[in-house]
C-alpha cells in the first residue's frame, strides 16, 4: 500500500471554467497538502512541518 498517492493529473484534475470545479480543486489540493505533511512527519524524522492556514 502506498502512503502518499497522487492523482494522474495532480496539478489541475478539475475543469477551470466553473466555480464548483474550482472549489473541488481547492479541496483536492488541501487533501494533497495534508497527505504530504503527514508523509513528511512520518518519514522525515526531525522535520518540522509548518502550516500556513489562510
């Protein structure tokens, strides 16, 4: 099982012409960020993960 998975079209897996799609993209990117932070926290001992909650 893989710990950190990325969709085939990770940068923009949703269409950009609709606000609903942009919101879906934002949710997807937030999930990717959390997965990446968890991956770093798990496999990068001594590495501090700083979050910038906007």
